[in-house]
């Protein structure tokens, strides 16, 4: 079987073209320019890739981007004060705190301090609850939303398919499970304590991997015809001392077995950014009475 690559980059570029037009319209008709504030504390490699690309894309669609690069030593109180200011600032429509945060900071307390109507990452209790209940008016986390869009484009129907998700974070695995359940998939979630994840993976019609373990999923984990969504963003150093990004799936090993796969880079990453811009545009529109 020839494995087809899922082109997230061109999917995202179609999305951002439409968003750019809608931003222009919002400016002309309502004099509103969507603004996104991003808080990055310390230096996590995957976050640095994200921040770099999203700043570029934010400007490209005509939105404003407010970067807060804070040192590793920043205190919980300083971050909470910053969020309190951003919550009140009328130029800011979306607030995103990059995860993971350095040890010593309480990520949950910090995330829950974001006002739900600016929570474009969809991580507050309010938006998490909205998603769990199937309400359509909350913010859905950008990465699972992007993965769902790619799956809907690539597969004619998701109903009755067995989706196996490896990784159970609040940012990715859990909301992904909610979304696929609502689409009629049978969902299995594997995590660090799961025994024989390879056995579950072999039963998957759709396999979604978001663990942060580079090349965790081997060729032997994959049955003929599986569609693979590789969410992992791992920066490694090659023999000739260059850095490159690789996913959570041993890409070369699954070629010829999987029906389709998202490459890293060029798969889920760009779509995550497009979904973030989509949510930020929505947050700006929601301020219109
Ligand atoms: N492409 C994109 O747009 C995005 C990429 N990412 C990337 O995806 C990856 C995951 O991100 P995120 O969900 O935030 O990470 P987290 O570290 O928050 O969560 C990882 C999850 O995977 C589980 N896990 C870790 N190792 C294993 C293993 N060996 N076997 C099975 N399960 C395992 C963890 O279990 P436990 O909790 O029990 O330890 C946890 O549930 C990272 O590489 C990140 O950079 C993230 C978001 C967006
Ligand atoms: N609160 C929070 N929300 C997140 O969604 C979140 C986060 N924290 N922390 C870090 C991870 C990682 N993440 C990425 C998104 C896009 C690319 C991306 O643009 N990737 C390009 C990289 C292209 C390149 O520069 O080579 C690609 O895969 O093609 C990468 C990583 C979002 N995350
Ligand atoms: Mg994380």
C-alpha cells in the first residue's frame, strides 16, 4: 500500500487566506483588529517553534500579536498579575499561555485565571465543560480541532471508526477524545500506564499520537490501512550537528503500511496555528453586541 501524506501546510494556508479576508471585513465594518497575547515562560523547544510560526501567521492575516517572553525565574504572582491585566485590556481578544510551564509554577491555577471568553486555547474549566457537553459556542483546543478538520477532509465518514489516541493531556488527548466521540467514533485512550499500547494501535482505524516521545510508535504497531495523525513536535540534533523536528511516530517504518499520515513538519503544526487564528477571530467577533 502506498502511504498518502496529509498536507497540513496547504490545508492551513487555505484556512488562513479566508481568515485574512474576514479580518479585513471586521476592521472595515466594526473597526476591530483581533489581538492575540501569548505568554512564554522559559524555553521549551516545541513552544519556541510554535511562537515563531504563529507570530508570523498572526501578522500575515492582519491580526495584532502581543508577545510576553518571560524568564524561567518568573513567579506565579507575576504571571497572574499579567493575566489580570490582559483580561481587562480591550485590545486583547485572545490569551494563550504556552505549556509546559517551568517546574514550580502551577499551570492549572495560571490557565484558570484566563477569562473564558479570551481563552482561545480552550483550556479553562468553562470551555472544557462546553466541549464535554457538546455545546458549540465554547472555544475548542486548537490542536484537536485541527486534527478533526484534517480527518474530516481525508476520510469520507468517521462514524463507527475505531480511533486510538495515545496521550491523555488536557491540551490534546482528552479534548480529541471528546470530539471524535461526538463524531461517532469508538474511542480508546492510551497513556503512560497503558499495557501493550502497540496491541491497541494495531486495532485502530485512526491512530492519533501526542506523547512528546520521539518515534514511540514503530512500524510493527501499525496495521495495513490505518490513518495516522502524528502530533508530536520533538527537536533533535542530527549526526552533523544540525537540529530537526521529528514526530512521535517512526515515519519511515510506517510508510507502506499506513493509508495516510501527517508528516512532521508540515502536518498538524500549521493547522494548529490556523485554528488558533480562527478562535481569535471568533473571540474578537464575540465582543460585538
Ligand atoms: N503539532 C502541534 O500543533 C502540537 C504538538 N504538540 C506536541 O505533542 C506532544 C504532546 O503534547 P502534550 O499533549 O501537550 O504533552 P503532555 O506531556 O502534556 O502529555 C503527554 C501525554 O502522553 C502520555 N505519554 C507520555 N509518554 C508516553 C508513552 N511512552 N506511552 C504512552 N503515553 C505516554 C502522558 O501520560 P502521563 O500524563 O500519564 O504522563 C500524557 O498523557 C509534544 O511533543 C508536543 O510538543 C502539542 C500541541 C500541539
Ligand atoms: N498552550 C499551548 N497550546 C498549544 O497548542 C501548544 C503549547 N501550549 N505548547 C507547545 C505546543 C506545540 N505546538 C506547536 C504548534 C505549531 C507548530 C508548528 O508550527 N509546526 C510547524 C513547524 C515548521 C518549522 O518551523 O519547521 C510544522 O509542524 O510544520 C509546532 C508546535 C503548540 N503547542
Ligand atoms: Mg504539554
